[in-house]
């Protein structure tokens, strides 16, 4: 189990490292198409002119990455149950991982709904460009 979480942490670190700019200098190649405020990264061009332009794609990436982790966790738990060969401890561990993953997916979905409700409906951040 520990190797699985180490792999997940290293994968997340790799994705975060790819968000870093390709160049740390203010040379024109650090910007996308010569546009000031749009940084060229390993994942493409990221607009940093306003907080909403930066955070909206970042939140979308975070939800997408967490969904990918949930899918991998489901597959891993299914393999654990299928290869348990009737061992009750392995079956129980696989079932617990499935249940934990389901709770994680529910938590992710509710966090997006809560962020949307509080940010867009109550604080009216949609008027300044924040959209989840």
C-alpha cells in the first residue's frame, strides 16, 4: 500500500513541476507568442494577468487529476479483490479501498459544488471572471 501512495505523490509532484515556467528569465521565449503575462510552461500557455485567469485552469486541472487518481485507485482496489484468492484480509483491504475511493469522489464532487455555490452565488465572483 505504501508504494501505491508514494507513486501517487510522485505523480502529483511531476504534474506540479510541469507547471513551472520553461525559462526563468524574462526573455521573449518565456512568454507565449510574445504576450506579456502569458507564461509558456510544460503544460502549455498559462495566463497570469489576473487571479481568475490563473486559478480557473488550475482548479480544472486539480479536479481532473483527482479524478484520474480515483480511477487508478478503483482499478487497483478491483485488482486487489480479484487476486485475493479468498484471503479475507486482502478482500477486506480491497473493499476498504473501494469505499475510501467512493468517499473521495463524493468529497471532490461536493467541494466543486460548495466552491461554486459560495464563490459564484454568494460572493458573486463570477462577475470578475471566476468560473468553476
